[in-house]
């Protein structure tokens, strides 16, 4: 008994000692990895940027054998004073301008008070391999000023269109007031370059191009500005009425030439700083492209500048060529102007191609032959333009990368990666997140980058991000005398360390960077003496003045370490600064993370469904923050889904749970948020937004589960295809998305058609069977007849041989040869 107790105690003690030793060994290994991240760095900026635990000793008299870059405890034990230790800066986050979203008051002209983006200014900091989220909201302001400039084709074929526009003097103001309480309007016209071969050059036809129509009109011009932006509609109608039509030879016009002048002559046109600017181009002809002007001698490239004379004419049109599409796109983005092309059906395909090149800056609408639907075109085009919100930034000028996530104004909807939202209405608030990431420091100095985030359609409202790049140190070089005393003539003191002067390199700064020949002693310093294969810089770098310049993907003093893996969920090495750091080819993870790339959380929160307690619904295990489902019930059912909540071999209970929310959303008896069985569901109808279409794998979230809902609707049997996705919010259980609809109407005509088709099919089947049997009989008879013929032939051959018992009834008598015969016989 005592022996058994003694053996059991010994085993338990040994296991405990083993566990303690293993844990201690892991802790020691972690400490070694943390040191490897720091100790090989020889500059303060690189040291503090390497990892959150790295510190730098800026004491110029620090002579310890250890390096200046180490963890704080090691530096203090090595003799570095606390005052000389450089530490990473504290993060900066300060909203400096946060005015609330504000509409333009009705009847007010104080446009500057309108606020469409919040916040407006943010001051923050970024460290290398760090991502910071900046949340902001956008809401289109009501009564935002609209400035509409009518740019009309006044060739002779547009005479009736001009008269129609004049006749709308009473209908135009109410229509514009329905769009916004603050509107202004302007007017200009375009024709053609007054050059051959675009017009007739004889004096009579130049003075009166309409002589062929027995009419009198003004000489041909390229573009004329008639009326600057104004809120007086009467002046607009009068200006249109006073304008005169003209004529030219070809069917192509100078729309783009005129558009450049409208965009660049802002002061003469009267564009306001804060307004939504729209140019409405009315024409029934195609347009001239860049290069066409060379036919008439306008050989100079369009200079994208204003050339209007005192009378409002484009004076230099005979010098400059038509602009390119790239120039138009650049100018539209620069001045934040949208264009509505109101054209006839014959030219629609031509302008549709132009719209594909100019993108969201343009809108193409069909214009009736007499422009009778011009008000509808303006209203539809305006609503289409203002319903698109798209953000852009100027972060490409620096090392920071920006990604955008938004809910597009759908309450409770998940944030998806996108910059553009469509179907935006007045009063709708769009929530955005800008994810700012600094992959690496371009230089190890303190610097600041300013990023301007603007809405591409307007641009007047923006959010300014002032980002401090925490890549350097606060320490500065000491006095010149101390520098000379400490470092020598070819080096200078920076943060306690002696760095080589420009043009010199090597441990003692005695190697000129301009000298390509490296001595054997310097090459030896690039070899790792402890390596089994000692080659300079491990064969993956270049030895320059005794220091290794490693190839991409390698690091370390001797380039002996490979870069670590990149986590797929945030595309940063070792998951980013908050998760881990790279220690000579292996990720050293921070607390709470594990895995080769520190992409696996140690907690199981991501494996627990909202309003649930069991991990993976009790049907799987949580591996690296993701559920791995298994078959656990008596019926050996298989489970899938984000939380193993879906049974693939049995009826999906979640489909039945969500059907009531889908039905009430289709009947418009509930909002986008639906409650059922104590849970909240968000329902969005992509079928209504995008139209009916077939779902492909790329259209669906890989985490979503499919469902089919069948219902009778208006004497139709309809089938709705929808998916649900478990939400990651505690207040929302599921996100439901309706994709497509298929309906069949069982009318009497359909039944008769189906019955007739069935009867025809039966008759055809019977006929085919009869033909098959008849064919078989014919083939059989032919085979029997052929066999009979063969047997008959064989019988004939056998009858030709004489039977020995057979006696022929024929007798033959012959005269002897000697018997005399008459000569006549």
C-alpha cells in the first residue's frame, strides 16, 4: 500500500516538475526571441520601431558590452540611466474639429454653415505595422445649393428645342424648387470651330450660314457664354429667347471645347465655392474628338485654360485643338462638376461610350426630338447624380495606406469594404471607417503626413487627418565639442551613438561608400562565424564596407533571418504591432495571440454565436478563432456554418425562423430591422436594388447560408432565394439578404398548353413504338426470306448430281459412220 502511494506521489511530482520546466523553458525562449528583435539594431529610430518592448540608451558614455537597443530591464542592469532611455511615444488621438451634421436652413443663403461630414479634423499617430480606425459620418445636406448651367447646341436643327425651352418659363422654377430651395441657373451655347472643312468659307455663307434654309442667322462660333449663374429665371428665359441659331457643314459639334471653357472660366461663369455644379448639354449631334481640329489648322494641344473675350466668345478656338477625354475627366474631377448629356435616341450609343470613360461625373438621358421632356431629364439626372456618394483621398503621396468600410446608410447592416454607395437619399446618414495602415517607416525620423478625405462628387466638405509618423526619437545631437571628443572626425553623435558621416561606412566609418572594392577584412565582418556555411551575408545580401545589405525578404546582421509570415486577416507581418513581432524568421506573439503569424486569438469569443453560450453551438471546436464542426448527434448529422449552427443533412431550422421576417419585409409591414422569437434580424433586399439576376458564388458571402421561401402572391407561385449570415453584434442575431425572385402563374392557358404538350408527347411516343415494332418485323421477314433463298439455291445444286438408281426415260439412237448419207443431209 505504501509502495503504491509512494509511486503515485513520485509520478505526480515528476509531472509537476516537467510542467514547471516546460513553462519556464517557454518563457525563457520567449525572452530570447524578444531580445533578438532588438539587439542587432544600431539606430534609435529603427530600435523603437522594431517592437513595443524595445528601448534605446541615448547615454553617449554607455560602454556596456550589450547593445544600446534592448528591453528596458536589460538596459538598466547594463548601467544605462533611466533618464537616457528612449521609449516609444504615447499614441496620439485628438479630434480638433467635430461640428455636428447640419442642413442648409430653408430660405437661408448661409451655405458655409452646412456640414455634411463629421468629424472634420482629427490628429492621430501611427507606428510601423499598425492600423488605426477613424470613424466618420456623411449625410447629404438638405437645400444644398444647386447651380445648373444649360449648355445648348444652337445649330439650325435645334431651333424647335430652343423654342420649347422658352415655353417652359412657368414650369422651370417649381421643378428646381422641388430639388432644392437654393438654386441658380446659367446659359451658354456652342456650335463649331469657324474653320474649313467644318463650315463654308465663302463670305456670303460665313455671314449667313442659314442661307441654304432661306433664313437669316448669326455667324458660326465655337462657344458663347450668354448668362452667368443667377437665381432669376426670367433673365435665363430672356437670354435663351434672344440667342440665335446658326449652322455648320458636318454633324459633329464642339461640345468638349465649350465644356472646357465652362469648367475653367469659373469667375465669368459665376460658379460658387460651395454648391453642387451641373452642366446640362443639349444636342442632337455627335462630338468632335482631339485631333479633329488639326484638319482645320488648330494644331496646338488644348491648354485647359479660359479664353473668353469681353463678349463671352471662345476667342482662341481656331488655335487650340479639341480636348482629349482624359483632359475632360481631369477637369471634372478638379472642379467637382457633373455633366448631364441630354441627347436624341440616334446618338445615345455614342454618348453611352463617352459615359463609360468619364464614369460617375456624367449621366446620359434620352431627349425627345423637340426637347419636350427636358424638365424630366433634369430631375432624373439630378436625382441620379446626388444618389451616389464616393470618397477619395490623397494618401498616395505618402507611405500610409487607406481602406474604407461602410454600411451605406442601412441601419444595422455590416460594414463592407467600399468607397462608393448608391441609392443615397436626403436625410440618410452613411457611416464610414477609414483604416489607416503604416507598413514600414520610409525614414527613421519624426514626420507628419496630412491626408484629405473628400467626397468625389462635391469636394467642398472634407475631413483632414494629421498623422504623426512615430518613426524617430526625441534625442538630439550633443554639442560639437562633445561630438568631436566622443566620435572622431568621420562620425557624429546621434542619440548617444556614433553614426558615420555621409560618404563613409563600416564599423569605424573608415570605408568610403564610393569605393567599390572591399578588403578581405571587411568581407570577413559580413560572415557569420557560427554558421555551417560561412559565406558573406549568408548568400542573400551584399557586403558593403563590412555591413550586409540584405536582399528583400531577409534581415539580420548577416542576413541570416527570413521575414516572417503575413497574417491574412490584416495583411501585416506577424499580425501587426498589437499581435506580435518578427524575431529572426519566427513570429514572437503578444499575450492573447498564437500561431505562426500570430493570427490565432487565444480566446473563443469569435466562436460563440450572438445570444449563445456554447462554443461552436456545442457541435465543434474553436481552432484559431474559427469553428471546426463535427458530427455529434445520434443521427450522425453533419453541421456547418460560422458557429456550426446549420445542419447540411437535415432541414435548416434557421430558414424557417427567418421566413416571417422575409415575408413582412416583402409586404412592407416591417422595417429593415425585424424581431422574431426574441432576436433581431436585419433584412436587405438586393433584388430591389440590383434587379433580378442569377446568384453566383462571387455574389455571396462565403459565410452565408442559402434558403428558399415559397409563397403564393397575386395568384402566382413565387420562390424567393435569400441567404442569412450570423452577425457579430450582440444586438443583431442574423443578417438576411434577399437575392432573387422566380414566379409561375398556373392559368387555364398554361394548363391547356401543358395538357396539349403531354398529349403530343404521348402520341409521339406511340408512333415511335409502332415504327420500332414495324421495323423489327420487316427486318425479321427479310432475314427469313434471305435464308429461304439460300436454302433453295443449295437444293438446286444438289439436284444436279445423278442418283445411281435413277433411269432416264430418254433413248438415243445413232447411225453408224459407215452408213451412206445423202450429201444434202
